[in-house]
C-alpha cells in the first residue's frame, strides 16, 4: 500500500472515530435543567444535610409516585416536576446526591437541582435552620461546571449549559423572615436584588442562556402569616414587599439581558403574585373550595403548626390551595406552572416557558478556560 493510501485510511478511521464520538456525546448532551432556590423547588437536598429542615416523612409526598416522601415540600409534584414534563427534559437529581461521586460529571450532564428548603438570597436568611443559601448553590454549580470542562472540554460544556434551562425560585424566605420586623420595603428589596444580581451573572458567565425566573407569590396570604394577624387578613407589609421584589426582579432580568452579549440571555419571567391572584379570583370554577386553610397542620388556618410526621392530612387535596402552612398543593402548583408555560403578560413575560423551550439551539463562545477557573 502506498503511504498516501495509508494516510487516507488513517484519516478515514480518525474521522469515523470523531463522528462516533460526537454522536455518542450528542446523545448524552440533551438539554437539561439546573435549578436554584428554596423549598418551592427542593427535591431532597436537605435530606443530605445532617441538621436542617426536611420534608422526608409522611404525609409529605402522599400523592407523589407511590406516596413516597422525597424531600419535596408538598403532597405531590412540585414546580420542577411540571417544568420537566412540559419541556421534555430528564428529571434532575438533588445535587448533593451525586456531589463528589465518581460519576459526578455524568450525572451533572443530566441536570441538577441545587435548591434547598429554607434557603434565601441572603446568607443570613434562616441561618439557624441549616440549609444551602443561594450563594453556595451557585458555587457548587460552578465547581461542577469546572469538573465537566476538565472531562469533556470547554466547548461541549458551554454548548450543553447554554442549551439547558436555568430555573430560579428564590426570595420568598428572605421576604417572610421580615414579617415581624418594621422595615423599609424599598431598601430591603434593593438589598435582595443587589445580592442576587452577581449570582445570576455567574450563572450567565458559566454558560446559562435560558432562564426561567419564578418570582414571589402573595406571601402575606399564606396560612402561617394569616394565622398571625388578629383578623385573619393577609399580612399587608409582606404583600407589598413581594410585589416590589417581583417588579425589581423583572427589571433585573431585563438589565441582565440588555448587558448580555448580542442579547443572548433569554428568559421567561413568571409573576407568581399575579398568577396566584388570577387563580384565586377564579377559585370557584377551578374547584378550589378551601382557599384559606392548609390541608395539613394545626392552629389558625392550620397555619401556626407545621405539618408534622404522621399527621393525617385533609382527604381532598385537589380542592385546597395550600398543602401546609407555606406551600401550595400539587393541584394549585400545576395551574401556576401551566400559566408560566402557556400564559402571557402580565403573568409571564417577555416570552413564556414554552417559547423559551422553542428557541433555536445556541452556540456560545466560552470565555477562556483560565478565566472560568479563576472565578
Ligand atoms: C461537594 O463535594 C466536595 C468534594 O467531596 C466537598 O468538598 C464539598 O463540601 C461538597 N459540597 C457540598 C455543598 O456538600
Ligand atoms: C375533591 O375536590 C374536587 C375539586 O373541588 C372535586 O371535583 C372532587 O369531587 C372532590 N373529591 C371528593 C372525593 O370529594
Ligand atoms: C387541618 O389539618 C388537619 C391535619 O393536620 C386535617 O386533618 C384537616 O383536614 C385540615 N383542615 C382542613 C380544613 O383542611
């Protein structure tokens, strides 16, 4: 065989190998979902913490697959589960279930949920209740991205992250902890937003390009807070703060998009306050007959005592808005997420989650590796 033919053959084999390789990776690197936040998204990270608040006992999960308590803070599926179904991505595992294991990168590529019940934007929020604050969630994500870059290379890593979904639901705990404190809403919200901004920027720098941002609900009306007011009315200051936070969070997303290179940061902002109000206003036609009292708990509105292990909850979970003193039922969460997925402004903007999912595949030019590692 002439040497040029050998060359051809070698070239051909190498090309085959590369194509096979890229196909294998292509199959692995389906868009995934990376989630950050509090108990509205947590699927069990807190179970891995030695101390801390957990939801891994009956009756949590009573309507989940086989009635299994997973650490989800509800009777069944949470927002993540609905987003996963609607976007057709695989269901992420809690980040702490595979952090530091030998197949960490492989697991990470399938998505990861960093959310932790009790977490806030501020590191000091629920410091006494051990959880993973947002800053640490983002740090762990960054560590996993760096490990992924080392294993599959920076281009493929960035391609994957940029085509995946970044879901954020944070801020509710920072708001509810000031229930008994007189505070200047403007100042407090400004602190939350200025603390949140660098975290979201980090997620962008590390490849995030498709954000689903879930804002605060009508926190003043959750059973734990209604139970605190003498008349059983909503806690007005908290609703004021929640609405202001949502307004500023929406502006922050707009600013981040305008600062992104060629506007390549895409997002879907769900105004949960407006969404909850819309559903509440239509409660009768939606079949919610118990809109104030939680399904599990005790005291005023079942709000003053948390749903404790072994408690037999209400029998009908589809006619309740609240599962426990803080969290919505699966039935209500499902309608919220449907609104985020298919709805329009003012509930979800500038595009809904469905439109976000339909955006074309993007190719991001990674910042250089050394820069990433130094961050
Ligand atoms: C993740 O794993 C690493 C390595 O085992 C460990 O040092 C780190 O503390 C873990 N992070 C969290 C948040 O548990
Ligand atoms: C539970 O509530 C839903 C919604 O109001 C209603 O349609 C259903 O019939 C109720 N189920 C039972 C067993 O009462
Ligand atoms: C309040 O909670 C208890 C269990 O803690 C439950 O049995 C009861 O049905 C709840 N009340 C309502 C109106 O859902």
